[in-house]
C-alpha cells in the first residue's frame, strides 16, 4: 500500500474501492469536511483538483480504528 497521505480523487476512490460519485455523495453528506479530509490543490482556483487525506478519510468512514 502506498504510504502517501494525500491522494488525488482517482487514487482515493481506487484505494477505498468506491466510485467517484459515491465519494462526492459522502462529502455532500458532511462526513468528509473541507480542510480536514480534503483540500484544494490550488486554493485560488474555484475548479481546482482536490487532494484527500487518506488516513483521515479512512477513519471517518470507519475503515480503520
């Protein structure tokens, strides 16, 4: 397993074995929060790619304890 803490959307979806739409639905539900679980790669761009903190996302989703 990769030791990288910050993953792209594609990498995180692959790591968690979920679809992109499922990941964004979880984000919309409020379980994954901006600034804690994800950050904009370029904060000055409104359409920036996102980076996701792998371990924090796993904890929030109950994948690790």
